[in-house]
């Protein structure tokens, strides 16, 4: 299958095709389109059939090597579970993707569902691989420096966290073993960290629309084989649920803004060059999630 470039204007027209309102998820997708020397925020109402829609939960691990990242996962997870449950109840396929944790779920019905999906005759090129950039991103400059790994904790915090993980028998550099228990995995869901398995599942079910939640936006959510870049470049109607995510960004690095402003910059980058975004209230009601430390 030949990869298709992300074309914001064309994609929005495709997303906006009318569907029966009584059956559809009614969403508002946000993109940023070029306008002169700047970008204009564009909101487009769409309707997605639940049977043609999946929600992928990316790397919401039980533990993380960065203590501040682990705390933020704990803060966002309860609301994320509400969103996942609401999507499931509306008929959306939920795919849990805690990378490198499949051994914990080897006998789970959701794991078998992904493994047993019919094989796709023609897989997209490199769907099994990490994707660091797609052609549309060449038009812009990546907005943050994450070369230090993005952990924003202090040295004493990291030392204490490493000791805590070691006492649990975990590798402090890669302590994840499963998805956080705050997020419920149902038998009717799917479980996989494989781009091939997930693509097979999406194809077998005729799924055109893929929403992503989880962490971390600038790394795994964008780059995993099942991430936003792979979904967008290979023709899926991809969307980030922008309040259901976090970044690995250290404010000590360029552009020296707060952690949460760093997340905002990554979301803007995604809206310009990768895919649209939406907010969790459109799926689960209530109001969009905000971390306690975030400011307007």
C-alpha cells in the first residue's frame, strides 16, 4: 500500500462527509491551516460511525522511569478511563497498547483478539516500525528540544524514584510491566503493541477513523507503529484527543517554556502537519481535562 501524504484541507473535507446523526459520533476537529505567514485555527464538525472508529490507548504504563511523568499518568488516568468507557459504550473499538507489556496479557481475550485478526493482504510500508517524521512535517520546525529524554524532575527526585523502582524489582530505566490498573481492559477490547496486528484489526473491521490517547505525545503517541504518523500517512482519519495526553519535555531545554506549554506546542505542531485534534468532552461529556499545574 502506497503511503498517502497528510493534506489538511483535503482531509477536513473527507472527514466532514455526512453520516446518520442518530448513529454517529458528532465531533469537532481542530486543525491549523496556512494563512499567509501564519496559521489559522479551523474547526470542522464531523460525524464518525462508531463501528468505523477505534480509540488507541498508548503506553499508559503502570510505572515510568521519570517520576514526574509517572505522577502525571496517575493524574490523567481516571478521566481517561471515563473517556475510554464512554467510547466503548458508544460502539467504538478500544485498543490498549502498553508497549513491551504483552507478556502480562498473553491469555487475555483482548490480546487474542488482536493476534487472531485476519491478516491484511497488503500492509503499509514500514507499518511495523517507529516513524520519526512524515513528509508534511518538513514544512515546519519541530517546536521543542527533547534530546535529553524530556524528564523534568530534579536529581534527588530521580534518585528516590530509582530506589523505589529497584525495591519493586523493576529496572529503573524501563520499569513498565503492564498498563495502569486505573484503566479498565474489557474482554471485548483489543490488546496489542504491534503495528501489524493493529493494522490487521483495523482493516478486518473496516475501521477508517482512529483516535489516540495516552503518553507521550512528542514520542510514543506520534512515533509508535500504531501512532499518529503511521495512521495519518497511511490514509486513516487520525485524530489526537489533545487533553488526554502529556509530553516528555524538560523546561530547561529550548524553547524554555513550561512543561505544559511544551505540550501545547507539540499539539500545535500535530494540528499543522500531522492530523486534527479534539477534546475528551466530545466523547464523555463534562469538560476538557487539565493538569493541576497547567495555567491558561
